[in-house]
C-alpha cells in the first residue's frame, strides 16, 4: 500500500513537472518543433543536424532547439505515463477495497492516453487554439485525479487524519467556489493567451503590452475573478483557523500555500500587464494556477475525508 | 509546522526551474531569429502587373517580397495558395514595405482583365499584391532559371512554393504555400526581414 502511495506522489511531482515543460513548449513557441507525431522528423531520436532530415520533410521546418524542446515534452509525457501505469497496477493490487483510489488512478491513466492522442492532434491541426486549451485542461484533470487518489490512499494507510476536525458544512461550498473560480480563471487565462497569439499574427511587429490592451473584456473578468478568489480564500482561511473546528494541519497547510500562490499570481499577472509579456512570467503564471487547482482539489478531498467518521 | 528546510528546498526548485526555463526560452528565441541565408539573386525580368504597370527586377528592391506562381483557372493547389497569400496580405495591411507577387503560368488564358478580376476576388484593394503576366516563354525561363523550379509541364505543373525575397532581390527561402506550419515559419521570417529593413532605414 505504501508503494502505491509513493508512486502516486511521484506521479504528482512528475505530472507537475510535465505541465511545466508543456508550458515551456508553448512559451518557447516549440509546439511545431517536430512536424510529425510520435516520431520527430521521422526519427525516434530527433535530428541533431539538418543533414539527418528525411527527404519527404521540408528542411525549412527544421529548428534544432525547437525540435528538442518539443521532444523533451513527448519523452517526459511517455515517462509520466509509465509512472502512472505503475501506480495504477499497485492500486489495483493493493487497494481492491477502495474504489475511490482505484477508480481515480485508472481514470488518470485513461486520460493520460487521451492526452497523448490530443498531443498528436495538436501537431495535425498546427496548434489549434481550442485543442491547446483542451490539452492543458486534460492535464489538470489528470493531476486532480492523481491528487485525489493519493490522499484517499493516505487515508487508508494512516487512518483518518481528519478525525478530530469538525468543519462547518458550508465550508464545502467555499471550497467548491474556490475550485470553480480557479477553473474559470484558467479558462479565461487561456483565452487571453490565445487572443494574444491571434492578435500578434494579425498585428505583426507590435509590442505585447499594446496587444494586451487591445484585447476584449476577458482581461477584466480575469482580474475581477482573481480578487473574488482572493476574498474566498481569505474567508476559508478564517474558517480553518477558527478554534471551534479544530482543523487538521494539512488543511492549514493547503490554505496557507494557496494564499502565498495567489499573492504570487497577482504579482506575476500585473507584471505581464504593466511591464512586458515575458514568456518566463507567462510560464510561471500558468504553472502556479495548476498548483492552485491541485491545492483546491486536495482541500476538497480532505473535507470529504473529514466526513468519513 | 513548516520547516525551514522545506522552504529552502521549495525556493531551490523554483530557482532551478526558473533558470532552466529561462535558458531554454532564450535559446529558442535566438534560434528563430536566424535569418535564412541568400540562395541566389533574382535575375532581371520584365512583366506587367494586373493594373497595367510594368514590373521588373527593380520593383523588388527596397521591399520584402513573397512570390508565387499560379494560374487563375487552376483547380488544385492554387486556391489554397492564394487563400494563404490573402491571409498574409490582410495580416500585413499596415506594412507597405512587404509586397506579394503572383505570376501567372497561363498567360494565354490569364489576360490582364482576368488577373484584375482575380485580384478583386482575393480582396486586393491596394498596391501590396500584384498579379504579373508575361509571355509564356519568359515565365518559363524565370520559373526555371530564376527560381530553380521544375517548369516542364506548365501551367498545371507549377510549384506550390512561396518564395521569400529580400530588399536586394535575393532569394532567401522557399516555403510550402499549401502548408500552414510552413506559412507560420514564413510569417516569422517576414517579421525578421521587416524589422531589419526598418532598422536599416
């Protein structure tokens, strides 16, 4: 059982790393680094020089750096898929009686395969914006399922670590509200990001900050919802710190991490708007949002466990 | 509850990711800023554009040009090529130093009137996109010797490539005019050349 837990934690760490690398592909503009899929320029090891290109692929498409960045994402994807597969096997072997664990990790494995297929569609459609967003959302669903499964397994191993806590019932709605806010923020964020791309194509050679100003009302929704999210998390923190509820240290840990991340998100977001649309800032802005979503799912799982007494 | 060691390792991970990602991004940015080298000079030629003006090699100077060979009654790849050209033409509406040139490989059928209609149909309303016409013999020569295309079987066997030409009438790169991934590389190169042209003035 512990083995499963270890592997599921490993899956979480590597999936987050993979989301980071995926974001890196996006900001580095390396999405079409390999014009074919799953191979790269018809090779399992991408070319290291233009002389290695096969005849049927236009040499103008070859860019050594972009090819290897894109391929790093595919290799890491395959590796993460393997770790999740191993986790899944351990879950089926050792958690026969815990449907929550087995079902969520198996779904994660299934969605990982879909994610790979979606990656191939991205290449086919030359980075269709909707498919890019789906590719990210699916990664978030996968990480959410693994986090849920992992915490549920921890419960089986450790016993009920939430047995002393008595959260008020409406904390569920606060947690779900936070979750919804984060999901909407991510979708609106990808819309802003995609809009910026389209706008950049339609207005070549114009500064990113100006393009951002030209974008529609999405960006205001993003800010307003961000403030609402901050308010909700502050309220949640107040509830969790209320002595009457005797919150678990995990819950406290999660809400405080969330607060720190939201602070960082505000700083990163404003940097993008007021200074420059720097790829590295975009990357961390996206990645932190995925961490926030993970924390939110962890909180929901903790709340669910606190009800199982 | 939170150990100091934890905070330090979290910061270390973030710094590591940040430095690594910055390095990759800068490598990637540099790699797409490389201008394609000169393939060859465009030889001198003499044609007429759809609005009746003469168009020759000098018309290529001091501008960035994207050029292709088409014919208006072509059923196959030309509509796709012209559609892609049209998209670029619209996207670069604020850049008069970028011109688009389509040379007909079927001058017998494609009179200036027909080229004019074709221009209208593609939404051409300014001087940035020109449709050129000349005698078949000259077109064939330009296509073969000037642009190194196979031109044995014209009009149907014309190339589907877009050619990028710099401000000194040098051929810089060929792109598949029917392939979106190729066009996005072309777009990047256009931006690089326009930026260079702007900075040199």
